C-alpha cells in the first residue's frame, strides 16, 4: 500500500467540505459532552464519602483525665466541709451539661 501526502489530502478535502455545513452542530455536541462530563465529575465529588481511616485520623484523640491522689483528697475534704461546694458537686454529677 502506497500512501502519499497528496493522496491523503485529496481524500480529506472533500470530507472537510461536507462537514463544514455541520460545524455548528458538531461544536454544540462537543460543548454538551464537556458540560455533561463536568456535571458528572461534580456529582461524583459531591457525593463521595470519606473512608473509615480518614474519619479516624480527623478525630481528636482524647486522653483520660488523670488526677493525683493529693488533689483528689483535697477535693473530697473540701466537699465534705463546705455545704455549698457539696451541693455544687452533686448538681454537677446529676446534670454535667448545665452551666
């Protein structure tokens, strides 16, 4: 098979002339295809759920509160000697989210 540039050019020119009258329609089809692709990508990214590992990594780590025994005994002494403080501690135990 012998391919020459002049042969290719001679076959492409009539094809281009036939497609020239459909140029606007072809451009509109290409634009609609691109628009559909972009909308599909937006929908994909908008509905994406994070993985379980990503959720675990984003959560702050909370450690256990540590109170030494001296502080604990001081709080207990204060609670037993002062009625106002005892009431305050009891109310805090009953409803810890009340201000």
